[in-house]
DNA sequence: TGGTAAAAATGGATGATATTGATAAGAAGA
DNA sequence: TCTTCTTATCAATATCATCCATTTTTACCA
């Protein structure tokens, strides 16, 4: 991955719908050259996905919360993973160091839907401790890793 | 925003580089109609951004950490925000309820770069307490909010 | 250093895709 | 019912992406 690839990635992070012809003129490389590099970046897995970032308030997801939880023993990891994958309002799930085992980021409609989700979480077998923190405001929320 | 708009958004979340002609045939609506709806969704701010999600391991960002911090009084919010905006390894910064004032999600190169960033964070005026949690593994990491 | 093979870039032609403008269909309100 | 606004379609044009043959560049090794 050289400087040209980094320029392509940086541009696609800013705007994933940028055309190859625009990339071509900005980077001063022919369109087929850009196109081939892009295909390789996609095939190699450097680019995981192209996605549209939506405004949460405008699609009726007004509440963000962070939930931490612990299990009585580590054997419940697989079933918990299946649960988490099926809950579309759980946006992040990390296995972490510290007092808790997992951290979750939840983006949901309102306190009612949060309450229901928390109930489902606490019903998972092996969950012995949870802590919920409500996000009051988002200072920054950058997608993914960035190329310098 | 009707069902057709939701279909467009859902598809763009899956793949932000999907062409209008593909959307047109999938949704059974003419290309100009899709194009116009898309422009409106962009102009209204429902679509905040199109971005490429990169593989952190393949762009040399191997370490994720969650940092919590408190201020001695609320007056330092503005300067802290400026600081956070300038630190590209800080991916999320939320003002939160609970024992701490802010939560940060950091994606960085290694323990050395994390240490340096933590030092800079603790140097911010008014910071009286921090806690750092290292992410061991990511179970799920979904971008943004989703349309059902 | 010079020669060779592999990789990457270019240019022009072709095919696909997007936009424009004119027009028609459908819904809401007087 | 008529008007008006919105949203759709169609056809033409313009733009864009891909393909393929050729050239240039890079990397490697004698």
C-alpha cells in the first residue's frame, strides 16, 4: 500500500461515492489505474465496506447508551455473541479488560425500547452484573479508522 | 420519508457505492426518480456521509481503548472539545451520565501511541480523573444507525 | 551494469450509467 | 371539478467505467 492507495482510501472515507473519474483527476492517474487499485484494495480486505452514515435523530433513534456487563464464567461467550448479532440496536460489542467483561454501545428509539433491550440482555444466561450509562450528547463520532 | 426512501437508505448502508441503475431495478423505480430521492435524502441531512470502512489491522491501528474522564468543573468543555477534534485517534467522544463526564473511544497503533495520547489527555486543564479500559476483541462493530 | 520478467500505467474504443428536459400521472386542497 | 404541487416516466444527451492492446516503470538477478 503506497501513497496513491492512501490518497484513494482517504478520499473514499470522506466520500465513498466519489467517482473514479474524479479520483483520477485529483490524483493525476488514469482511470483504469485507479480502478485497478480500488479493486485490489477491496479484494485484499483493506476496505471492509462502503456505508452511508445516517442522522440518528432523523431516523428515530434518539437515545444512545453504553452498557457494561459481566458473566459468572467465560463459557457463555458464544451464545452471547449470537444474541448480540441478532440485536440490531447494539452497535458495538467489545470484550474488555477491567471490572466488566463486555461493553456495548446501544442506539435506540427511546427509554422504553432501551428498557426492553436491557431486560433481554439481563435475561441472557450467565449475566451477573450490568451497568448502564446514558449518553447525553455526542461531541464527536467518527467512523472507522482514518488514513493520515 | 416513505418505504421507498427506506429501501434506498438500507441499500446504501449495505453498500454506499451501489449505482442508481441497480437501485432502480431493485426497487422498480425509474433512475431519475431514484436520483431525485437520493438528492433529497442528502440535502435534508438524513444521509450525513458516505464512507469507506477500513480494516484497522491492515492500516496499522491495532489497539482500541475506552477512556473515561472527569473535570473539576464543567467550564472546560469548549477547550476539551477543540482538543478532541484535533486528535484523530479519538473516534468517539460522548458526554455521559454516571461517575465520569466523558467517554472516549480510541483506535491507535500500539501501547506507545496510546500512552502518548493518554498523557496529552491528562494534560488537559481541569481533568481530575481518568480510567482506561483496553479492548481485547471486537465481537461486533456496526456503523451508524440502521433502517429496519 | 545490463538484461529480463513482472507489475503498473496509458490511450482509445466500447458499453454502461447518470442527468437533463419535456411531459404525464397522481394526490391534496379550494 | 378544477387547480396546483409533487412525483413519476421516457427519450436524448452527457458522463463515466471497463476492456484490451501497448508502453512504461519497477524489481530482480546474472
